[in-house]
C-alpha cells in the first residue's frame, strides 16, 4: 500500500464529493470543487490517495509463477487551502469514514500547514464546530489557538464555530511544527508531492 499527498484533479471529484456527502451538511457541490481546481486563483486543493497493488487473475498458472499486478487507487481524504494575501485559510478537511482513526487527517492538516509555510503565509486560519472536540485537539496540537466564536456559523443547525488561528511568524510555533512534521514522517510511510509542487489546473 502506498499513500500519496497530491494536488486534487478534476478526475477526483466524484470520490471527493462522495466523502463530502457523508461528512458535511450541507456538502459542497461537484461544481464547487471543479471551480476550486480549475478556475480559482487562490485555492490549493489536496487529496490523500491510497494505492494498493492487486494481482490479476487471468489464469492460475500465470498467476502462480509470475503474478502480474495492477494498481488500485482510492481517495481516502482531502482538504482545501485558500491563500488570500498573507492568510492561508483551511476551507475544508475530511477523511473517508472507512479510514478514520488512522492519523490520516493529521497528514492532510500537516500537508496544508507546510504548504502555507512555503507560500509565505503569516497565518493559517480555520473554523471548527464547537462540538467537534477531536478536531479541536488536533488543531491545538499543531499550535492553533481560538481567537473568536462565530455565532450560528453552521447554517444547517445554527451551531457556533470556533475561529482558530496559527501564527507562522512565531519562531517557537515554527520550531514545534518542524518537530511534529518530523515525527509524522517516522510514523507514516507516505509520499508528499503536494507541498513542494507547483499548482497546475487539471
């Protein structure tokens, strides 16, 4: 199995929307993702792709002596980062329900924070439901602090959101981020072709 962080492509939209629909109310539309990928000048959309080699089964003897393999790829998570002036805004982040509690949401968050650093952002900001303690714990781990409460932010049920911010100008914060990024790489085998690559519209 191989995990890869990479830019989202138009061909990924159907899988991304399927995850979005079981994660958020209301979900984004396919058209919204197409805009973020192909038209927006400030969006950096990322996916975490899992690729597994699977044996072909053309014949028993061929498989037994020299099993050919084909790659089966699946989007297991995604995220969105908007860079507006010196502020990087995490617009969305989610993992597939079948692949949660594996730390893969942290891979997506770390990838977007690293991208923000490389884009010379001064801050990373996001909103999170006040009831979502698990997400808040992850954000606090990476140095995000709550700066405000947005009343009735979520239109489906009127729930408040915490407005959280990560100050990338703080040297202590950046040093901690470097440590967290290093630890993440020791615990996970994955390829990151998102943070260091240049966005192309596809």
